[in-house]
């Protein structure tokens, strides 16, 4: 099938390259000409394991190309995916300005039947908004349908998630559009959830908010574990064997971050508010998450007897491993808290140093973990990159001022480190 992708950010690039891998002819369009030039040369604009191979294969097989021409992309495509950002506005609601701009651009270029697909995470009712914008801005009326098809891609495993999804959600009342979408996704052999557009839009927000709730719940439990002397990892293990609960998202830590959970929780709170419902449960989830990040700063402050003029080695900057994404990263929030308390920070992340420099230019960035920890008064593990689990801590002990580790991800062995002479503290352990 001929597919157009408007917006070549994280979702658009993964969606477009994977659809090309499935044998479709895909054009990924964006107004950022510098980004388009890089991608046409096979140069990645984001870090995502396995994505570069998929993009380069698509370019080599000519099933994938990149363009800065929105009009021709729409004209050549049968299905057009809207994959632009929907950041939070001041009220917490999703800002649809980019979606609306793209809808107007699509309207000007429709000359035959098209299916317009909202892949961006958008509030309930956006499908109707996009449909109305296109209808009002078409020079001449042509049949089209607008479909809600939310993405469920986890950064760090997005290619695998796209090619082997848990489910595919299609929101539309048009049998013609549903048929084409079913044909597009048929090679994936995944369960299809066919719904009205409002329900499809709600599924995305409900899913992410529920997962965020699990994270905040286990973090709240971890704080109780600290108070009563229990081990949250064993508690989570005992909980996870219950099939109704499961193991995923029961890892205590510094709170959730990234481009989805915080934004989607805020948006769902606003959707609920606009509909006349006070979503106090989800507000509590957000409050617990914010408090958890502040708690990590307090933990380190208590361990060191204060942070003023202390040198802290911060290992990890991205909001999770296997991505360079620092949006809403707990690591960034915690480092800002350390700086506010008067500490100086030396940081290292395998792939996110350059992104972090744009937000935190005042800290020192090192080329590896060993340089970061040298001369430090304390080490804080902020992202559970595999390489941090295999550091030579005997070697590190000889270079630090104080052998102290706050492991906010519970990714190290407490007993082994304590036997080696470290002061170790985790979360809920």
C-alpha cells in the first residue's frame, strides 16, 4: 500500500520505517529539511535500538523515502498518518496546534479517497475535529475518512513493539476505512480492537495512565518498606506472581518520566475535568511521582549530612535505558534538585550527554562512568543502563572521596557492595 507519514519524530520514524519493512511504499514527510536530509543519508535523528537497520534497509530497497514536501506526500499516498507532537499546554490539556496545521495541509492536497489516521496521542473528539478541519479547507470535496489508531511504542523497544504488538486499535465508523486498516496491519497477526473513534482515543490515555498508576503505587509501597524494614523487590515479586497483577511496571524507583506518561496523565485529568469528573486518583498518581523525585534528593542529602559543596556523580540522564530521550526524565529533575541544594554534579550517560547539555549546561559531563565518579562524595544511579551494573566497583572505591551509592533503580547488588565497604541505599530496600 502507498503510505504517507506526516511528522518524522519518534512515532513517525518508527511507524514509517516499520511499515516499509512490511512491504509498503512509504514516504515520511516533515518540514524540518535538515532532519530529512540526514535521514535520506541513513543518519539517525533519534537513538532507538534496531531502528537504523530498518531505515537503511528501507532506503536500500526503495520502500522508504523522506521528503519535505507535504503536498506531494499526500497526493501519492492512500493512507496518511498524522504523527506530530501534542505537548501539554498550561492547563495540562494536549495542545492540538500541530495536528490542526497538518489537517489543513492535508485538506489542500486531497484529490481522491484517502484515509487520514491519527497516530498522535490526542484527546477524545480529535477525530471529529480533524474531519471538520479537512472538510472546511478542501478546495473541492473528495471522499475521505479519519481514523484513530493510537500507538503503543515503548522507547528502547519500539521496533519490536511495532512488529509484535499486543493489540492494534482502530477507531472508525467507516467500514471502508476499517477494511483498509485491517489490510495494512494483516501481516502483524495481532488482535484487532475495532471501536468508535472516541473509545479508541480513550484507550490510549487509559492504558498509559493505568501503567503510571502501577509505577506510583509500587513507589508508595517502597516508601512504606523503607519505614518498616521490608524489601520492595521481594514484595513486588510476591505481587507479580498474581496473574491479575503481573510483574511489569512494579519496579520501584525515582518515578516515571518520558514523553508519554506525564503528558498523558495530565491530559486525561483535563479530559475528566472537562467532562465533569474530578479524577482524584490520577491526581494522586502525579503527586506521588513528583514527591518520589524529591525524595531521592532528600535520601542523598541525609546520607551525606548535607549536599552543599559536595560533588555528586550522576550515572544516567535518559528517563530509561536504551533511549536518548531526556523529556520529563526523573534524572534531570533530581539533578536540578541536587544543584538547588548547593551540590556540584558530574554526569555520564551512554547516549544522552549531548541532549542533557541543552537543559543542564551548568554541570560537568564526562566521557565514561569512571571519570564521572572520580573524586566524588557520592554516586547516584539514575538510569539502569546495563553498563552500570558491571562497573568495577573495587576500582571505583580507590578513586572516590567517599564510597557511597544511592541506587535509585535498585539495579545493583546491595550485599556485594556493602561487603566491599560501600554505604549503599536503594529504594524500599
